[in-house]
C-alpha cells in the first residue's frame, strides 16, 4: 500500500534522483517518513469519490443532453428551408409524328426551394420548458453529487469508528488475558476460588468474540469505502516506530477529523433547506413545466398560423416549354373543430398531473422540515451525551484502577475487577458510537439543507 501510494503521488522523484543523487535521496527519506505517519484526510476521500463514482459522470452527461435540448428549442424560432432537386430522362414514341424516328426525348429537371415559418406561442412555451428541464438537470446533478459525498463521508467516519472499536476490543482482550493469567496464578496459591478462574475465562471468551466481530466489521467497512471511493483506505494507524497514533481512547478522534460547519440556527437551517434542497427545487421546476403543459394543451382549441414561400424552376418539362419559373407565398390557418374530444381530456390530464406535483412538493417540504428538526435535536442531544460519556470514560478508568488496587489487598474480588473492566470498555464504545452518530446527524443536516458540495466541505 505504501509503495503504491508513493509511486502514484511522487512520479517526478525518479527524475530528481537522476539529476542530484544526494539531494533526491534526502527528499526520498522525508517522503517515506512523512507518508508513514500521515493519514489521509476527508477532503482527499471526497475528491477521489467524486472523480471515481460513475453516477457523477452519468449525471454530467444527462445535464449536457438537457443543455443540447435547450439549444435545440432556441432554433425553433428560425424558419425551415428545404431544397429539392430532380433530374430525369423521358423517352416517348408516338404515331404519326413529325420526327422521322417517331421518338421524342426530354431531360426534365427541377429545382424547388421552400421556406416556411410557423407562427404561434408553442415555441415560446417549448423554450421555457427546455430551460426548466435544464435547471432540473442541474439540481439532479447536485443531488447525485450530494449522495456520493454523503456516502463517502459516512464510509470514512464509519471506517474510523470501527477501527477505534477494534482497538478498544483488542485492548480489552489483552487486559482480560492478563487478568486470567493472574487469577490462575492466584488460584494455585488458593488466594481465589475456581469460580473466579471460570469467570475470567468467560469474560476473555466474550472479549475474543467481540474482537472477531469488530475485525469482520472492519472488512465490511473497507469494502464499502472501496465501493464508493474506488481504492483502498489509507487510514494509517501506526507511526514509523510501530507506535499507535491513538491510545485506543475515543478522545483521540479529533486527530482524524472535526465536525463540518453547520448553519447557525434551526431557523436558518429550515430556510436553507426550503431554498437549496435539490429535490425541492427540482419539484418546483417540474411544477412549472406541468403548468406549461396545461397551457400547451389549451392551445389545441386555438387556430394555428404558418407562412410559407416557394420558388420552383422546371427545365424541359414538356416539348413546348423549355423553362418554367414559379413563385408562391402562402398563409395557412388551421382551425381545430372536433378531434373526438381528446383535447378536453388532455387538458384535464395536465391539470391532474400538475396538482399531483404540487401535492408531492408540499409533502416533500413537510418531510424536509421534519428532517431538519430531527437532525438539530439529535445534534444537540448527542453533544450533551458526548460530554457526559467523556466523564464516564475518565471515571471508569479511575474506578478500574482503584478496584484493581483494592483487589490486591483483598477488599475486592476478581469479579469486581472484571465488572469494572467491562464498564470501562462499554463506556469507551458508547463514546465512539456517539461521536459517529453526531457526525452522521451533522451530514444528514447538511444534505437536507443542500450544502453538501466539494467546495463547502473542503473550504469549511
């Protein structure tokens, strides 16, 4: 992994080595040491996920298609021009005829040029609809990007959470192994009973099971990370001296990431959500298009106007005419009288579709406000819980140390030590999970407010 990352990110180093061996060697050493202690940041993960995940590219192609449709609708205001050319050969035989061979040969040819210009408001409505579709495409792309960045962020912090939980499980297993060894030695000297030994063995077996569970969870988390980011995680957990960056203490979470910048208040969050949420904005444009469709269906009751101009030239069309030029200009009006009543039904269908979109928009607004309220309440609750859990971790550390010392003088039993160890492990796991839930709730809020973007997350 280290060599792969080094090769990928430091290709120019080879050229530097060839030019200046001593200087390049020192640079090489610095890069090696730096890369062993540097763990990747969330910004790197988000950039890689954006560049890797196919849905982002797919969304950009769809947006480009809608942009081309918009450009196409603008050309509807231009007239259409058709040019028709023909060339033939006509041989006839007649009897009697003045021609000695009774054959008549012609080479008829023609040129027709037609210019037509439809009149009416349909093309204006089509332009508005195409422009709305382009805006819909932009917000659908924004929604796709939000989903990918959200998945990448949660995958990163979930990997971090499980790595912490695995450290806690490993530390707990090692401590219980030491406790079991000490208990077995004390049993040999009849300081404790056989029950104490079996209790220690049972706790150790449970700790091993938990450690195996967290190892499996870590593999699953790595798989999820790879599926959204497109590569192996580079979450270095050790320094060059094989010392852990953390001490299995969840307080060390701050070494890997901080909470993203959130709106100042719940009121501002609601305002941003109703204004920027891509799903809400998309439905607003779809509602506009549904209203345009009603207007277009109503135009089926109105006459349509068009103007066309034609110019034609015929050569050798008959034996008596060598050339004929024709000019024509036509104004045409088409008045619908009866088309089986379809126009009435089309208007009603468009109205029903528009009302359905309106109700869908109102439902989404209600759900969005609920999501903002829930996220804010959860964030405030988790912040308070985290402060209490920090105190719980420190208190359980002191309690375990005290119980261990008291057991040394015979005032505490092995079970008391095992219970204290279990409470410390549980409080550490609770703190880690609470931190992860706080991260998740924060990104849920940003996603609902429509703020999840590379520029926002990286600069803030």
